């Protein structure tokens, strides 16, 4: 099975800054599209700048539901891809919208959408979204969820922590650092609901010069508290040259960072090693 997001026009690519699609327990796949023609609200088949719910019907993969911002045509015209971001599916919530998806793109707006009734398109406002949240910078990647918190990093913005409560998001904390260019999707490591750490990897922007990546670690309960960054002791820990849209990977007590022509691995040092 395959799906074409714009069979009668062009563009509308699913790129999401190297973030993968999201899927629910029923096998539905959620993706966001980039700039392109949008005519689905008029009975067409083109889904530019939309959040799509893809489902199988026999051997056919199609859009069983979708959400498009009210200014979808302006997003296309102004190169403000919704699809620069990848969707995050939240755990089941109390209230009238138990199944929620969160997505944001270059336009620095996050949309909280009911996955069961995504709202399609409204011409005058985003009232068909459960909630919209404005950021200072566009999203290039996705968000991270841990223990009723959503962590998001906009381009040229601060790391932000939103509390998830009763199916809505509210800003809980903002980190003091301003991250220029494109920060990758945050990653959270934790021991269940304890010892949460938010890992943020600073990468490079479009046509930006080469520079070392910087790995930051923040206390997930207090993102103003930086636990570590790879430039603290650069002679030992500085990462390799940056790639675009890179995401730190945490496994078995190590953090893996892809860089140009290398993979850097971070972990706890032996007792007595200089920190």
C-alpha cells in the first residue's frame, strides 16, 4: 500500500525534519505534510500543510481524517511548512477528547488535535483544533513527552515545558538559554517517573557553516537546571561537526549522538575521573 499526499498537484512532502511518523494502537498512522496545494475541503485529493490520519481499507492506504489550519494557503505561499514538524500522540486523557495529537511547524504554532474527530478545515479560524499554542520559533522535528509534560524546542527559542492536564497544555517552565538555528527533537531518559533528563542536541540551520554539535542535559522536573553540556569540558567532550535535524538516542545508560562521519557516545565516567 502507498499514499500520495498530492496526486493532482505537486509538493506536500512528508519530511518532518527527519522525525518519523506516529502510530496509534489501532494501526492508524499520523503524518504532517509540507508546503503544497490544498483542496481536500472542496472534495479534492491534495493535502498540503495538513495533519493526516492514514488508515488501511483493504489494500488501500488513505486519509481517513485530517486537520488543516485555517491559513493553510498562506502557509504554502509563505514557505511555512506545517510538515517541518512531526506529530506526537499523547497518552489517553480525561475529558471530551481522550485521544490527542500534537503537531507544529515552521509557523511557530502548535496544534492540539482530537485524533478521533480531527476537524478537517475551517476557513476563518482554528476553532476546530482543541487548542493552539504560539511559540517564538518554528519547530523542526517533534516534541518529547514524559510524566504529564511535553518538552518542545523551537528554532531560536527556549526549551519549553508544558504541563498536560485534563486534555489541555499549559506552560509550566521556560529554560533561560536561547538556542539559535535548529535544535533537534528533545529526548527524555528516566527511571519510570523518576530521574527524568531532557536531552537537547543543537544542530545546524539551512546553509549554516560547520560547527561542533552541542549536547545539553536538563533536569526534566526543572528545565532551568542544566545538568551537563558537551562544551563544559570541551577538550574531552566536544561533539563532532553538526548535521541537520539530528536527535540524541538514549539506550543502556549511554547517549548516542550522530555527527559528520562519526557517532559520539556519552556516558557516566568512572569514579575519580575529572569532571
